[in-house]
C-alpha cells in the first residue's frame, strides 16, 4: 500500500487521540454545542475555512473545473459575496448568543417557523454529510490505487467522522479544524506552482484544452450558460448566508470582536483556497486528460488527487492528499453536529422536554450524532453524483431558510406570517423541481435542470416572494417584539 496512506492514517490516529483528550473537557451543553463560547479569532479562522471548504471544493468543484474550466470559479464566487455580507452581521449574530438558527427563527416568527426550519435544515445537512462520506471513500480509493474499495472507504470515512463528532462535539471540531485548516491552506499554496509548471504553463494548457476552458462562462453550463453560472453562485451565496454551522461558530466566539475579525480573515483564506483548487484542477486536467474519462461519473473528481500523486514532489503531494482528507473529516463533523443540535434545541428541548438534565442532554445528543451519521451513511450508499447532491443540498437550505433568517436580522418589516410562508414555500418549490428533474424525460432535463431552469431560481422566487408578500399583507411587529434584533439607540 502507498506510503501516502500510512502517513495520512498516522495523522488521523493522532487526531483521534487528541480528540479523546479534548473530549474530557466537555462538561455541559455549552461545551458540546458551542465550545463553551471560548474560541479566539485565530482558531475561528481555520474552523470557518474547514466548515466551508469540503468535498464540494476538492472533489465536486475539481470535477466541475475539469469539465468547465476556469469558469468553475462561479461555483465558489457566490460564497465570497456571502462572506462579505455576513461580515456585517457577525457581531450581531454573536451578541444574539444562542445555539441554532431555529432560536432566531422562533424569536422573530414563532414556534412553527422553528419547526419547519429544523426540518429543512436536517434534510439539507444529512445530504451534505452523506456526500462527505462518499468523497472520503473516493479519496481513499484513489490514494490506494483501488486497494481500498470506494464502499469500504466510505464506511471508514463515516466511522471517523461519527466518532470524532460524538466524542467531543464543537470542542473537538474547532481544535481538529485548526491543524486541518493550516494543512489545507499550506498544501494549496505549495502545490499550485508545481502543477502549473508540470502542465507546461498557460500556453501548453491552452493548446491542450478547448477554448471554453478559459472563458468567463463555458458552454458546459447547462442549456442557458449564464443562467446556470449565476445559479451556482446564488446557491452557494444563500447557503453560506444562512448556514447553521457558521452561526454555531459565531456563537462559539469569545467575543463579538473575535467573531468579526475571524470573518475578515476567513474571507481571504476561502478566496485563496477555492481559486487555487480550480487552477490546480484545470492545469492538472490539461496534463492528465488522457487518463481521465469525464463521461464516467466522478472521474473528474480524481484530478486534484492524481495531481498530488503525479505532478508535485512527494512531500507536497502528501500535504495535498492530507488536505483532501482533512476537508472531508472537518466538513463532515461540522455538518453532522448541526442537525443533532437542531434536533436537541429546536425539537426535543423546545417541544418535548424543556427542563432536561444537562448531562443527559449531552449524552442524548451524542446518540443523535450516531443516528444521523448512520442515516447519512445509508444515503451515501445510494449516491451517484457528489456534484448533483451538493447542489440540491445548497439549494434547499439557501431557499428555505436563508431569506427568512436574513430578514429576521436585517428587515424590520418582516412578519411572522411572511417568515413562515417563506420557509414553507422555499422548501416545497425546491423539492418539487428536484422531483421533476428525476421524473421528466431526459430531453427536458438538460444538465439536471427541469425545462433547462436551475432549481435555485424558482425556489428563491417562491421563498422571497412569500416573505415579501406575506409580510406586506400582515400587521407590522411591535417595537417591543423587534427589540431583541433592533435595540433602541
């Protein structure tokens, strides 16, 4: 078996021991869910990077870049806009000081909004965790030249993620993300000059690839290229603006100042890493395309992994492969903790047992982590496309929750009826159009889009339309009801 595997497994073993030691510090629900609200901005920067940059970047993003070229940056660009926007909300989110986005939704829109929001979040996040597991199996399969099958690799990835999350919660996640985040950033910075050089530079890459690979928008973007490109950007932007994993990090910060400073550096780190991964994927594909058949599902996702083994020096290759494993583990942990926190806070504690014993709450949440992880693993065994599932998960969350959530924090005119209508309308529209993508004849679903229209558009129109119309047709909330979000100066 390749020495790459032994080094990476050794690293995972070190993380395992580290997490068991950290887990001894978990004494309360605050410790498990928000790391005792003690994270300094330096730790937060890397845990935010690891939360956002997962297999969606290293596998499906790389696959998309191998097929569409530099224009694959559109998939990441929406997140960059989202980070800039959320910078102005980070301090307010931290000051609100809760555990879940459901806490925000209920205070502003009522218990029903919390419940429906929880359902949309759980569906979305189980989907996200499932393709982290698939990506982990895919990575192990490639690293070992097929000696570990994808199914066995998926099981191993699931086991590590579930174990790490159940043992230590947010404490384990944040301090696992610190070394993982450093590895991710360092690996990308070191690998890109070697890959570009091995490919012969820009002239050789242009000669080897079709002209569309270096266009602003490639014709690979579905039936309506510009519509598809902007749709990808919107889906990532709306996911990031409302994603609970980020809000839990803001609640975990030591202070509002730490939260805001972390977001500023997170912006820089995310733009650098996601741009570099696209560049690595495009130049590596120009060199290795004879070894990659893009007509085979997930084949394009190998391009960064193959570059790590063939186009860079061994130490840099180990770092790059380690980064690929790190993003799967870190992102899987973050998105596994969130739905378990939602089930605990937004359903169990809110509707079933308000005054549960703190120790029993931590124990129950650990059980829920395992249950949700197993469900995600079962879904993972059925997945055919990481890219397709990631786009669906981004869309249902971004359309169902984010408009109502951002309005709760920033729009005084939003009402309970408008917020609830937005959550329900966004969820229903997304599920309906996703179902149509499976039921319609293939000719009517170009590039997975029903009637050539990316799902994000009808889902956002339904969600925002319901929010605005429902709010304008119903009575304004009183200044007392808005005080928590818009305090008097």
